[in-house]
C-alpha cells in the first residue's frame, strides 16, 4: 500500500468497513501522500453534504442535464465508466464546488460510477433514504454500471418503487431489451412487473418478444404478454412458432398458454 | 537408440513449451475478461498481476480501457490462470470448454452457450452466470452480503453449496426439473410448495440478506449445506 494511491479504499475507510490492518496501512499511507489526503478531504466533504443536505433539491437545470445524460447512456449497448480519467475528476471537482445540493446529486451519481470498483452503492442509497428522487438517481447510476451484479442490484432496488420517473422506466425497458447480459435483461423484465399493463411497458414487452433469443427470457416475456392478454403478441408468437430455431419447449408453452388465440 | 533421440528432444521441447509462464500487471485493471475455447482453470495468488501457464502462441492479451481481454484458442490442455483474490472476472466459454474457478472473492460473470460444465469453489460471490446446456456447481465458503448472485441455465443442472448459517434471500425455480435441498427449512418449503403444484420457492435462510436466484428450464436445482 505504501507505493500505491488508496483512493479506491477511502469510501470503505469512511464507512468503517476496512479491517484493522488495512485501516492502519491506509492511515499510514495517507500521512505521507498529499494526493490521497486531498481525496480523503473531498470524500469527507461529500459525506458531510449527504448528512446535512438530505432534503436539498437539485435544480431543474441539473435534472435536465441528468436526463440528457441518461438518454445518451441508455442508447449505448454497453456502458463503461472510466472514473479515474482526468476529465471525470475535473467534472467531479467542479460540480462539488457549486452548492451543497448539487454536491448531493452529483455525489450520488459519482458514487454510482465509482462503485464499479469498490463501493457498495446501497450504502449511498441508504444515506439519502429520505429523498426518493436521489435514490432513484442512484439506482439509475447502478443500472448503468459495468458490473452485471451491480446492474441487477439496481434493478432489484427499483422493484420496490411505487411511482418512479418515466425516464427511469424507459431506461429499465432499454436494459430489458439491449443489455448484453441475459440475467440483467430478465431482472429488468421482473423489475417492471408493477407496470406490465401500462402501454409503454407493453411496447417494450412486444419488442422483447421479437428480439429476445435467450430461452429463459423468451418464456418469461411470453407468459407476461399472455397474462395481460396482449393481442398484438399473437403475430410475433406465430413467427416464433414457425421458426425452426425456436426451442421445442417454447413452442409447446406458446401452444399451451394460447390454445384459443393461435 | 539414435533414431529415438530426435523424438525425445521433441518431447522435452514440447514439455518446456507447455510450462511457459507469462505475467502482466493488473494495476488499473477493473475486469479481466477471458474468452476460452479450451478447458481453463483459474486460481488465486498473492500478486497484483495475471499469471498464465500456457504457450504464448495459444493466447492473446489486449488492454481495453480498464479491462484486460484474454483469449485462448481451442484444443489446448492444462491452461492455468492465476489472479489476485479480489479480481473481477468475466469468462465466456466456447467450444464446450470446462471452467474451474477456485478462491476468487471478486465479482464473477460467466456466459456459455455450450456443453462445457462450470465448477466454482471457495468463493463468496457475487456470481452472475448464464449457461445454455452446461451444468454448474458453486461452493460458497461464505456468502458476501454486498451484491446479488444469479445463476440461470436452460438445460443444465445447478448445484449451490453454502454454509447453513448464511443470511440470504433465496429464489429457486425450475420449469421441468426438480428442486432439492438438504437444508431442513428449505427442503420443507420445497415439499410444501410442490404439493401446491409449484416447482419454485422463495425463502429466507436465517435472517435473510443478499439475494441468490437460481433458475432453470429443464435442469434440477440443488441447494446443499456446506461442510468443510
């Protein structure tokens, strides 16, 4: 640890999650390292902002920028954040100087990006549990992480939501369709369970019926569309039945589930 | 005797090649992403580097942003990869390659559309695995509470071994296969739900905690208690 910067461990350190041995080694390193001292100070400011500004609201401009950024991110099939790049750090430092409320918003998002290395984002979510909007932003950051298990974690947290923002639902619909990991796609499908009967979610389901190739996921989509009695699913199902590459059990399930429709 | 000397030399030369060791630092690397068309064994060591025991011509290393891509060609024997304990890895198995992983505590992602079985032991999770035809066995030495594990197969069997005192939320389901557990509370839940026509259970183990999901279409799912 003496010769390497320890910024990846600072959040765990502040949360008291390091072993006694690691904690002492980190403190010893920070005593001698100006860079890590600065990192520690920045994170302390950020954590203080979480605690003191729980009810702060982001400005409409910040929300607008976030929505735009979210749209850009969800249009990409794979999202990889490079948190150590100078560009991102500059962005982080500049934003933290604006105001405590902005620090809060950006901090949650930045922490989400940072979490692909070491951070447990659930702790960040819990820290701002009184502010639903920020939780939503943190969850959105999680589902854009490069780690599949973190994306699934974000989707499982989202499942608890009652009135999420429409943009977040769209981001999750895109995950259901285009994420490169089939487990994440299925988790996104399950995360949308409380909205299956809504028209825009049905559109995602119908598109999924056309493009999904993983058998587990195909069956799940078919069952949901039959359950919500979506008649527009009949034609795509006929195409699946006629496709020689379709697994036999999927054909059998379609016939079993839709005896009167097809 | 003389006529055998070239053959003996060739054998010695080949043996030397098979013992070839390559290493590369993992400083700044978040994920090691391996694609393998040959059987592969991944273990841990105490250095912050990847160490590969295989002939140099049989694999390719590429740095891509904060990822290290490793690609092994087909039909190689005895590939051994060593990584630091907390390294995140993503493995894609092709051509029925068998995958063995031992001791990693970082995140593990596995995708396979082949028949190559996967065996993972001495891990803490999280694991995200999706297999088409292959079986998968996972032995948790303890269960990390940070992130969920999800293991899905289409035709393959799933066997998960974990300490009986683990705090987890379990969701196990198989469409045409069977559920089995030697953990009393889970086996009772399986028996109870089966009488109601369900081949799926959701249950908490002890106080509940991190989510572990196992789903299969046609494979059996076993939940076994860990005994050291």
